[in-house]
C-alpha cells in the first residue's frame, strides 16, 4: 500500500494518448515514485523526490494539470502535502486476487475495531464490508466515490475493475467533508478513460474444499478527445462455510475455572424444566406422545444444546454490479459527466433453530395445560406479573433461523464542470443521488399470540379432542401444543402451522446538490494564494418496517416491549433531515527557495453546517507544510471534528435479537437494588441463559434526545525522500483524536449492566422478570462519554531495478496504537475507564498495539509476482485490573488470556501471454493455513474475532484476463 498525498494521472489504458496527456502522466508518475508510491505491476525506473522538486519540472506540470488530493479542496501540483494519504492503485487490487474490495481495505494497518465483513454471521449476513479507520467505527469513516458521498458504505458494492485507485486519508476531515469524517476518509477514484474491452473470470476454493467463489467481469470503453464512455458488468458468488466444518469452531467454548469447557444452550429439544423441588430435568431420548414424570432425568451440562455447527464462518453471497461512466466536452471550457452504478447483493446469515426461554421471553405455560405432567406453572404471566418455574426449549423441528437479505444500491451523479476562460479558476456543479433498498426474509419464527394460546390452558373435551382454553371458555381455531414433547409428530405439525416468515424492509434515499469553484486569488513572493469554496444541500430519508403486522413490537399494555413473532421484532418508522453547508479553504505560500525553507505553506479551511434536527456548527482546520530542504517535508494538521447523528442512529426501528452477556447480579447479596430488581439477596441467583434478549433501535423510538459528537484531531509527521538513494521514501505521522458526547450505536448489554450497577445510569433499559431473570434489554443509540485515541503511522518504501533479476518494489506500512480509551461517565470515578489499546474490547473490537502490512512486488518480462505479509500484533482478553470488571475467565476475576502475534502470508503470480492479449494469474491466501486465535466466550464468531482474523484457512484462487 502506498502512503502518499498526490493524485496520480489518468488511466493508462488509453491506447493512443496525446503528447500532452503523456507529459501529464509522466510528471505525475515521477512525483508518485518520489513520494514512495508502490505499484504492484509498474516497472519504471524510480526518480528521487529532489529531482521532482526541480522548479522547472514543477512549473511544467503546473502548466499541464493541477489535481486535488483527498483531504483538501485545493488543486495543486505538489506531490506531497499536509494530508497523510495512503494510495492503493489498480495494480495492487489486481495482484491481490480479491474479487471485492472489503478484504483488501480491512488489511490496512490503520483499520481496527469491528467493521463488518462477510464472516460476521450473527449481526451480519448482508455481504457488506465496511471500513473503520482508527478503530473509531465505520460510522466515523466517510466513504466517497470520486469525491462524492456514498449512499451505502459497503465497499464490496463498488466494482473493483472500475477503480483507478483508492485514496485513504487517515486524519479527521470534518472541515473539508462535513460529518462522518472523524476517523478519516476513503475515496474510490474511478477510471475516466478506457479504450477497448477486457474480460476476466476467476475461481477460488479453500484447502478444505469449501467456500468456493466464482467471478466474472466485463469492462469496455471508448475514448476520444471529446467523448469518454466506460461500461462495466461484474458478477460474483461465494458459497458459505459452516462452523462445524472447522475443528476450532465446531463447539461453543468458554474459559471457566481456568479450563476450556464446551458449553451450550439450556434451551434444548427435550426441554429444561424446573420441577417442584427446584431441580432442572429434561426429557429422555426417544419418548413419543404424552409424557409423564418418569420420562425425565436430571439435566446436566452434557444435555446442553451445541448451537455452534448451525452458525456460519462465511456467509453466502451473490452480487451483480452494472456501472457506467461518461463525459462529453461541449466546449473547450465546459464538460458534462456522469457516474452511475447499480449493485444487487443477495446474502444470508443462518443461526440455530429458535429457542424459547419461558421467563425471559415472557411465555406462560400454566398447570392447567392438558399435557403438563408436573402440575406446575412455568414462565411469566404478564397479566398478573408473576414469574414461576423455568422452562426452556428449542424447536429443532422447525429448522434453522435464516435472515435472507436482498440489497439494491443505486448511485447516480451527473454534473457539469469547466473553467472561466483562460484563468486558473475552475467550477463544478453536480447532483448526487443514492437509493438503497434492503429486504430481509426472516425464516424459522413462530407467531407469538397463536403460540401463547396453544400452550395455555387446555382440556379434553367430551368428544375426545384436546381443546384450547377451559371448559367454560374454549378457544376456537386453536390447536393445543404438547410443548413438553416437541418431537411428537402431532406437535411438529401444530408448530409448523404457527410458522411465520416476516419480511422486513429498509429504504434509504440521499439527494445532494453541490456547487464549487477553485483557483488562484493573487500572487505572493512565494507563489499564488489559492482558494476553494462551495455550497452544498443534502436531504436524507429512511423508513423501516415489515409486511407482517404480527411482527411489529407491542408498545403498550401487559405485553409492552415484546414482539408479535418469537425472536423477531420490527417497528414501522420513517424520518428525514436536511443539511445546508458552506465551506472554504485557502492555501497560502509563505516562503519558497530561501535558506531552511525550500517551501513553507499554510492551509486553512472551515465549514459551516446547519442540520434540521441537530442544529448548526462550524468546524475549521489549519495545516502547515514546511520543507527545510527539498528532500524533507514536515507537516502538521489541527482540526475540529464533528459528527451529527446519522439517519439510522435516529430513525432505525426496533429489532429483536439475543447477545451474550454475564448478568452483573449473579451471586447478588445486596447493595445495588437499581440494577438487580427482583433478584434475591441471599447469593443464590444465577443467570440461566448466557444470551440475553435485546431490543435494538435508533434514538427516536426510544425517546432519547441524541446530540452531535464533537472533538479535535491532530496529525504531525514527516516525509523523507533522499535524493542520494533514488526510489527510497520514508514517512511517519503521529496522530491524536479526542471525542466528546460520543454517539454509541449498538450498545451492548454488558455496558448497560455495568453502567446501571456502578452509577445507576441506563437502568431503565433493563427489564427483569419477577424471578430476577432478565427478560430483555433495550439497546438504543445514545451519547455516552468521551473517547481518546492516539498512535503513530509509518511507511518505508523502496523501488529499484536490476538488469539481471528484474524490477522490485518493497514497502512496509505499520500503525502503533498508543491509546484507545473510552470513558462512558466522565467525572464519575465509580465507572472505570475502558482501556482498549493492546486489548480486545467486546464493544469496540480488537486493538493490538502493532499492525503492519509488508509487500514485495517483482516483475521481469511477462512474469510478475507479489508477496504480502499482514501482521497483527499481540493482544489480550481480560484485564488484571479488577475495577475493569473484565476477566477472560467466566468464574475467576482478573484473569488475562494472552493472544500471540499473527502473520498471514499471501502469494500471487501472473504471466502475460502478449500474443493472445491474455494474462493468467494464481495465488494462495493464508499460505501457512493459520487457525485463528481462540477468544472463547468473548469471540464475535466461531470462538474467535471474525473482525480481525482469517477464519477460513488456506485459500487458492486463479484468474484469466483477456483484453482486446
């Protein structure tokens, strides 16, 4: 990956470039090498930065073309600026063998935390991959295409064959781009010139003979002096991999009492029933029909249900993209252009059959149920508010729960651009339209009301038929269910009649109009003062809902907080907001070509934003660029950063689910009544279900007044390109970010339980049954405290050419994380600060101190090869600091489980058959077939951290490309 700050020239795929275009590309390419750009397929002789800094060359390039760099609005010819930008070019994308961009982007050392990817099954399954720069979350990383805001931040939906390069700004940029650019910006630059047709097909398969993928893409273009047109069609499919196919994930594992133990769910097909003596019993295997007490045996951990094999390590995907780009010069000064791409993604997540926890799920099985052999009440009677004995069961006969997602993403950006005569001033006017539709088919669920009636009171009628209700009040159109034996054929048939497969939907629309201009104001002795300014208007709207009325959350009455479908919940909700913005940036050259100041520039920018729901804000930046000598650039940026609540954080409807968490009231003996409502104080209380029911939503459904988050971002660094060793480049940047009123989207139960237990905050989100067991926890989007993050990025690169052995490009990019702290209750010493640097934090993801990416590229004649090494440094699970309340051992406080460093090796090679215009490529990912580290109960998927490590193992791929 290239750490640089320039914009390379236009696509070199044009067959007959003009002499001017050739000169532009040559000048910009030399600047790229001087700043250490690494091109996987490039073989040109590198030039030094000092050579590129030559005044005559710079003047020539300026006369030809100036470009903007991600992180600035100013058009410049400088090859390095104050912006710490990493560039990934099309050659690197091709050499990686990745059919989509998610894996490639998430390998960057500056990416950390828990941005989603196709290995996220529970809570994923959309096929999306997002980017979380600095580990601050994908909602604080702004994704752009050609400088325009992307409506759907799934980078897998962007066609890789249309990309010229990717520019990654790892610095806060709210003054330049507005909200969401706190952690940085990812800007996908599409090809704007292409001549010819290119066909490509690829295939991949793991060493376990699973996870097969297939891909096909077509790229075609026409290019002339006035007209450019490019069209692309891509199609990829990916087969799933189940957790049962790998030894490390075949069972759910936990670390307890210093030992690794297999665990499972107490919701078992035979049922976990708490009898009159308080003993948990379960049904003997092979029992059919009506059960008696003799058909049960004492429940042990050996009876628990192993739900791990039902989950997925890799979710299935089917993706098709159609992309178009066009431009037309109406006059030498005016050009019209448009970008359009449309993506359809089908993906699914699969989990084990639906479980029932009578108390937690608020179901009531009365003693008057005809099939009840115990003569006891089970579960919670919401009408009376009483809770009775526990009864857990799992409906394996109904099959797995599946969330089948269909996502349709359209982005269309038409515009006009041009210049004012022969002046330096250029202008641009465009309209950016984005539309996202997502439909989810939720399979394997049952109707709440019908199920409750079927397990309620029942009796044997005079005609020998078991009937719902009582003899005095029978219930019509209801078939009693023998829930004490779900394997009975009659029970299976009755349950299947209650199956409900609701469709939920999500619609999002973005409309943005923008007008801007930039050029030179006046000249100073050191150069021209440049100005860029613009106006923007954006409207975003969203709606959530379901086509099944029974799936809507119940908002009042004794069943408030529950859903009409077991384990599935939705609400009908919609909302919108608008934002009006004005911005400006100026570049002031202070000194040039004087002792100790080859150049000294100051960059100042500011943006005013007015949100219809979040108020107004102004955010500014100041940047300094100083070259004491031609080879050395010292740079620094101080920025105000800002993020308004996004549309989903405000208006997402309620959705149900379950998350693993340990109840803070286990063994409770008193002292925190606000957190342990209805929990006995004699120390006997134990959490029954390791997974707690949750109800996630935006702030509006929860009635929470969500505020914007504010902060400051600092970046100070240097770039050194020694003229005495052409091809060598080194850069290092120290960065620091501080956020206030942090918006937390997707609270986890552990945070809420701890906040309530230690500080009495957020207690209203916890709902307990009469026996103290947690029924469910609300997880709205809220403002929660402050966040600090700081670290150092560095890159060293070297490009050289040998006559005998070919041409080489080598790079090593790394990030050292010095600090990542979250204080959810500033000023309250009773709530500990969460320290994530060098640790795995269940809420925020994994934050090793060190991450690195090393790449070696080689080419000679028709051959080329790439070797990539990704380094994930040591980390740990748990903290020895007891105030953190975070132990790797479920039973012993303060236990730390170390996770060793990991190195992944990827190899690829290509051979060009020039006569046939064909290139054949092959590669292997995770060459050493490394198994991911074990996180046990803290893992996000498959007992490990699927956000960070490879779960698949060694993977082979091959590709053929034909161009004509």
